[in-house]
């Protein structure tokens, strides 16, 4: 079988920890009902969105080659997306936020390849190919917006999460799955909704990841552009929802000028949004993103940055002023006068420079953790990294010398220097000792029996971010979600209905005689009397064939169906409007 990501070279350069989320699209799994759902939504969207969507959307539909009548094939999409510098991959529902954003940083669009069931044709909380393919793909044909999306991924995947964030992700993923699955007991849905509500009500202080996800939601997913008085739609969640795209244009939805405060506005994925943000143009999105990034530990580093990593209890990296990067799970910090003076990781740790692991400093060498002083030597204004060879020799920091280094904050390192490593500018970034003792006051931090001691050199922490500096340093193929999406039930009744949809599709494509359409209607009206979309497609065929008498019978049936199924009444009306007008 062909690999699911063969047709676009952008995907081939993805790291292994992202490729683990990619799955084959399995195009043959799409049923005739799935195809009919796609066609209905796309026809309605193109008709309505031509009036309310940003001009980039309709232009993008043409550029990305999305068809109205057929669910897009990933191979075909990739051939076309390649022309605008992007690619697409299929995944199973929601994937972790860091991974989702990292895909964007590589110019790869993540597409949940399942499609919503007919009963959720207007809106589904689960990501699906209508949302991703028809919502995200067209708008990225706009170069300015595409760069915003890429840059968002680049910054967003470095945002530091909390343990709460991953718990919330799993709860939302499960809720989206059980709500989209057919015949899920209401008690199961209620329990999943309660779990999400409980977490939302006890979220505490928002992490960087929670804040940047809010920005993503209010722009990429649910963004409006233009003026508050006359906005246009560009967010994929709105572009792919025939219900909410109309709802959002009414006065019932509050319109707010977009700014950085949106980072603190949480959202409920299960309900229509009560307010939306309006950006004046795509360039302003990038302005706010950079404004937010300036507040992230990625750019501020320092004591607050390392504390965020400790609180996250997950893999993270700090970068020192020398460029040395320390990646691992940070467990402890000693601070003095508002500054970090000693940092400690637990478990596997790797050291890197410019996102490349340093030879001899991978997880095999630092398997039990890593600790090092940070900052300047006590009573000396010149930091080690700024010392010339002459200065280093004067202070006894020299290979083969036994030395005692006293750092600010009462951190003492005493041992014999074996060697050192320098960065490209010639500054020392690591000093290695033997027979070394490291203490903080009377607390022993490192003992000579533990082997070689590698001390990081850096007067301050300039950056702290989520994930490793070099993704090849760690085995990251461990984060696949616990839950799996639930496929459509294949009952005998469903199989028969699918076959009828298939025949109508064949008639529309000119592969079967149109005279059979009314006979299929008679079967549907008797044996599948709750279905509204197939009679609608039959009415369209009869309308086009000018079979007025037969069309009148089907229209009367649909009129009765509107009374029988009031929740589908407006869907039937909208569908009739697509071909009657």
C-alpha cells in the first residue's frame, strides 16, 4: 500500500514524532451519504459565503482545486497545495495542540479525514474534512494569511502547557467523539460534557498554551475581518458551518475589535460562540501574535520561564545566554535575589546548541538528570562566558587545574577541570570536572562518586519553551491520544439507504437513467421516511429534467417532512433554494 503522505515533499521532512499522527485517508471508506453531505454543505457554503466570506475564500476554493460534488482526495489536494507552498495530511480527530501547531510551522495542514454524520450537517464539535478541507485549505491560498498560520504554528508549538491542558485536551477529544458517533447513549454524552464543564470551571491561571489556543480559536477558527459594523468571515470554523456562518452575522453575536485581550477569553467548543473578534486585516493578526510572543517565556526566559517549565511537569528546554540549550523535565530551581542560581532536571536530559544535540551530551550520558549553577561568580563582574583566555587562566579556570568556583547565591563547584566546550563565537558553554563536589550552603547537589560533572555556562536564562531543542534527542513517539474516533454503524437498513444514495449519485453523474429516480424516491418514502437529503437530491434531478408532475409529488412529501422533522425544516428549505433559484 502507498504511504499516506507520498505526494508532497513538504511532508517528507516532518520529524518522526509528527508522522506518528498521520494516517491513510482510505478514500474508499467514504459512503454515498458522506459524499451527499459534503455536496450539500459545499453548495450551501459557496452560495451563502460568496456574500459574507472574505474574498480570499472563494479565490482559494479555485486555487486549491476543491470540488463541490466530491470529498477531496488527499493526494489531489497535495498536488495542488504544493503550488502554494503547503501540504496536507490526514489524522484521527483532534491531535495534541503542540503537535497541531508544529504541523503548521512546517506548512502542513492537518485534516481530520472523517466526515460529520448527516444529523450533524450544520455543525459538529469534532474536526472533520469539511471543517479542515473546506474551511482551512481555501483561505491559506492568501499568502499573507498563510504566513500568519505558519508563524503561529512556529510560536505556538513552543508555548508551555500545564498538566491541566492535556487533561482538558483529552476530555474535549472524547466529548467530540461521543457526540459525533451514532446512537451514543445520552448518559455517555452528559458525562463527557460534565467532565469538560468541570475542567473549564476549575482551570485556574491560564498557561501559555491555553492562552495561545484562545488566540488560535478567535482568529484561525472563528475570526472575522473588516469592521465591527461590516465584518467578513475568514475563520475555518465559521466557513465550514452552514449554521454558525449565518448565525454569526446576526446581532445576536457580539462583535469585538480583535486585540491581545482575546488570549484570556476562553471558549466552549460544544456551543455557538456568543461573541467574535474582528481584525481590520490579516497583517494585524501577525502584529498581535508578536505582541503575545513577547510575553512568552520563549522570549523572556528568566526565573518565571523556568518556573513555568517546572509547573508544566513535562518536557521543556531552557536556553542560556551562551546559546547552550538544556532539554528535559525540570524539577527544581534555587533562586537568589529574584534570579535563578541553580537549575535541576530529573530523568533523561540532553544538551544542545542551535537545536543540535552536542556530541557526548545526549540522554545516555545524562540519563539521571542534570544540574548546574546559572549566573555570575561571587564578587566578579565578568561572567565566565565573557572571559578571555587570559582572564580564564588568571581565575584558574583551565584544563588540569583543581578549582573552586563560588557563584552568587552560595552555589559552590569544586573539582578538577577536565575539558570545556565552546560555541561558534568562542565562548565557553560547558566545563567538565572530575572529583567534583557541588553544594548550596550545606546541601549536597553533586558528589564525586557520581562521576563526571558537566557544568553549564551562562549568566542568565534567555529563553524557556516547550519540547526539546533537538527532537532527535528523545523518543517522542509516545503521545498518541487514548481515544479513537467511532465509525458509522453498518446496519442492514443503513446499507440499503447507502445503495439508494449511490444510485442517485450515479443518475446525477449520467451513469444511470434518470427515469429510475422516482422509483428510488418511492422506496425512500416508505422504508427510510426520516431521511430528508436523498428526497432533496431526487427533487433536484426531477427539477432539472423538467418532470413537473413527479417533482410536485416529491415536493409535497418534503413539505410534510418539514412538519414531521421541524429540526430539518430549514435544511430542506435551503436545499430547495439551491436549485429552484
